[in-house]
C-alpha cells in the first residue's frame, strides 16, 4: 500500500445523484403499490374511546384502515437503549393509549396517496383526555436522578477529587446556567417505508442508518423469522440520528402490505416527523468553574437536567463529555432526567456534545475575561495528556495544535480583547470568539466480504450505510489504494442485508469500524491471490493475477474488532444490535477534537447577528477522503450556526406538540446566513484506536460552533447569551 496522506478523489456516486439515478428507499414503486397516510392525535395525552371510520371508508380507493383494534397480533417495539431496535418503546396504533399530541392513531391505505390523505382527514376520534407535561419546565415535569433510573446500561455521576472544596477555595470562579430548546433533525429525505411480500418473504426499502435493526426488530414485532426479511438501503438522503433505529411506520407498513397482499408505501410528512421521531432534548446546565490566579482550572462542578419521555429513559451522556474538555483539578457531575409527554428524544447529530460545549465553553470564556486572559491561551494552559476520569492516557489529543493552527489561519492576533472594542466601517459591532469541541472516538466490530473479478471489478460488502457523508467514496479510496486499482472500479454494497450483517452507522464510528474491515479484507484478498502461485510482478492488480491463474473471480471474508473486543461483539451485530465501544479502551482514551474561530457582526440598533467568517481546525485521525471530509466539516459549521441562532422547537403548553412543525417556521440556515467557512485537518493517524488510524469526524465538526458564536457575540456586545438559540431580545 502507498504511504502518506490519501489523495483527493471525486465522490464516486456523484453522477448517479445529480442525474437522479441513485434510488432512495421510497423511490421504489413495485407493481400494485398502495399508499398509506396517518391520522394523528389531537390531544396532549389520553386514551381513544371510539373511532368513527365511516366517512374515511367511503372515500374512493380506500382499501384498508389499520387501528389498534386490528394490530393485536403485533408485538410492541423495544427501545434501543434497552437492548432493542426502536427509537422508543411506545408503539403508536398498537394501543388505544395516546402518549403525545401528533402521534399516529390510524393508518389509511388506498390506491393513491391523495385518497389515503383525504380519508385520514375524515377519521373521527373520541378521546378521554388526561393532564400532560409537554416541556422541560412544565407542571408535572419531575426530575429523576439519572443514577437511579432503571436502564440497561446505568450511567453513574462522575466524581474526581473534592470538587466542592476546591471550588470554594479558588481565587477566581464562575457560576452560570445555560439552557437550550429542543431541536429537530430535518433531513431532505423524509422517513418512509416500502414493504413488499413475496409469499412468506418480506422486502423492505427504507432510508435507514440501521438496516440490521430494521430486519431483526421487524421480525420480532411481526413474529416471523429474521431470515424471511430483506432490508435494502443503498442511499439515505440525510439521517443525523433520526434514522438510527426502527420508526413507527415500519411495522405498520409491513402489516398493511401483508393484510392487503400488495406492496404498501408509507412516507411520513414533514409535520408528522416532528411528532413521531426522535429529537435533541431540551437541557438546563449549571456550570461552576474555578481557577487559580494563573488561569489553571482547579475544579468544575457540572449539573444537567435533560428531557426524556414518560415511557423511556433516554440517558444523558453530557457529563462524560464535560469531564473531558480540560485537565480540571477536580470534577463532579450530577445528571437528572426530566420525563415529558413527548416522543423519546434521541441521537441527533452530536446529541449531547453540542449542548455540553455551549455550557462548558461559554463558562471558560467567561472565566478568561474574569482573569484578563486571552481565551485561546487559557484553553492551551488547561490542555491535558491524561483523561482525568479514567486516569488513562489519550491515544492522541491534538487540540492544542488545532487551537494554534486555527488561530493563525483566522488572524486571532488582530483581535482586541475588550468587549465592544471592534467596530466595522458601517457601525456594526465586530466580535471574535473561540471554542473547542470533542466527540467520543468510538469503534466496533464489522464484517467485510470482497470479490475481485477477471474483468477488473472489485465488489466489497461492509456493515455501514451511505447517508450522504461520503463513506462509499472513502471505501473506494481505501480499497483502490490497497489493491492498486482505480477507485471507479470499486463497487461498495452498503446498507443491504443481502450482504454482510448491517451495523448501525452513527456515533461517528462508521469509518472507524468499517474501514479497518475493508483493509483487512483487502489484505486477505492479497494473500489469497498470492496463494494462487502465479508469480505475478509486484504491484500487479487482482485482475492481472486472476488472468494469469485463469480464474474468473476470487472472494474472501474478513472481520475486525475495536481494541478490547472479541468475537462476542460480532454476535451482537449479526443479530441487529449495537456493539460499539470507546472512548475508554483498556489502555487509553480516544476522542476527536475541533477548534472553531468565529467572527460575528452585530447591528447596533436591531442587534441582528451575522456570521461572515468561520475557521475550523479538526483532529479526526487519518483523513481517508479529503473532499468528503471537507464537506462534512463545512456542513457541521453550517448546522452549528443554525443551532446557535435559528433552531428551536416551539411548544404551546396548552395543547402539546410542536407548533412550528415545518421548515418554514422551524428556522434553519439559508445561503444568506452563511459566509466564509475555512476548514483544516491535522491529519495525524491514531494507530492505537484502529489499524486505519481513523477517528470520527461526522459529529465533532458541529461541537463547539455554537459557543464560538456566542463568545463572539459577547466580545461584540458585552452581553453573555445563556440560551440557545440566541434571540434578538437577548441582546437588547
């Protein structure tokens, strides 16, 4: 294999996508297809007492209406955090109970989508209503200490040293509380399923990050063997954690297709997605941070209230991230979960880290001002080579390099330190802010199968999904480099249960788990080719060797594990479960890192905020595909701008549900909001975490953008923003 950095190649699926030839899940239209639409609950909580279906059944083309009375044979879903497959344990339409406003209460299936939608609007439902708790601060939102919550994988509070005593004795200290609204993924591809039976075999086409969970979870709910189900998801039009698990429509589409004896397509509309999928929970964080007179941190006390649902404990991992930002002298955390009458929150891109960085990095910035220190310098001073929680060394931690290179690229030395000291020619207040971010360096087991043919084609099947992040391009780049072939000759079969078992692609472990398996498969193929005894010249391609051996093709398999794992982990992914490990490994701790530098312009009268310039420097280990890595980084910054200044789910506590359940009123950044974004990579392999030297990138790029923006807003205005998103009224 060639040494040195990976070359930049175009996306291998670019032409397919721009020409419309890439087939996404619900692009499939089998013969005889029927269409489904949901009727949804109009109360905040309660029970269905009666359903009048007569008007709906009278709509021309209606073939089936599925309610809780028809679904008694179906098993409820099992929550992924209880070793199940679903984003929550509650299964709408399988019960007369209404857990939250907007949930499905019936599925109408008709010959056309228009007929299904019309009929769904004519279903009349009577309810027995109950009091409900729709938000973090609503009446009845009673927090539960996370350490006491009944979960499959308990998370204890963290205590390192005597943080209370160190904080009390410190020379300089800050005590601040930060809050954040709920935020909702809005990928371009809606949630949807096409289910088609052929005899006893079910084929599902769905945009999912977890085809394995869809296969085994669906088998469990339908009560059929998993080998009778195929799930196909070669492309996903964005996932961001929303498609991590089985969704409510999956089993209902499969059930309806079996009942009708014809394929059924169910696509969940945008407004309903806000009410029947996971989301980033609302949080309230209190941070107490202290330092000595030189700026070295002596203690951090971190408290978090995180939203969950009434039916599931979605565990908070905010404290695990908070504890790893710096080399605090002492650290203590206390986490509470706050049940609400909502869907269960979930793993929206950087699910805990985005909120945590806002609180920690804002507090660090505030402490720097208290000390009269440069915000970059205080972060450099408190870097660490040892993980304070486990006492283990970091396998690699290049955050100081990120800060230094980022500061140079940004021109940090041109910043004057006093708030309101920089003014543009047009009178706008100029602010410059910095923040760091980190994300777990997770990995896991994976299987690979690779086939080389005499005509030069290479086909590789891996347990990973293409969500638009470019994994198919990274795989092609790696395989091409290992086998001395052109990237365009490599076909990657991803997200397809007809190949190797499909592991969840999330948590920034997609590359870290699949690329080592791809490399191992390439090595196994090379060894098998050498064993043919052709005496081929060094550097010969697989096709040339097969021609010399007069063989049409050759196939091999491989499997890899993360450090500390064994073959038992393969058993987990073979049955649709999740089996990642990290960031704490037997001998070290691994994280990816980011340093973000942001310039803002604040109009002095209206306080309108603009972000004309961002520089981000990233440490994600080896960069496998420079072009797609750069795209990932830019997208993370864009989302960070949205998370800081735009995105919030609005709840009317009288009714429940999300008021702004569309992308007209749930504000996301548009082109006019985005200025210059420059990104750079340290590109230092981490040889301890896996054979490929790769750490995660997809989520760390978002972490720290929001506090870099709010820190810049403070520098511009002298006003500290303590809630996301920042609103104009916060600065008046």
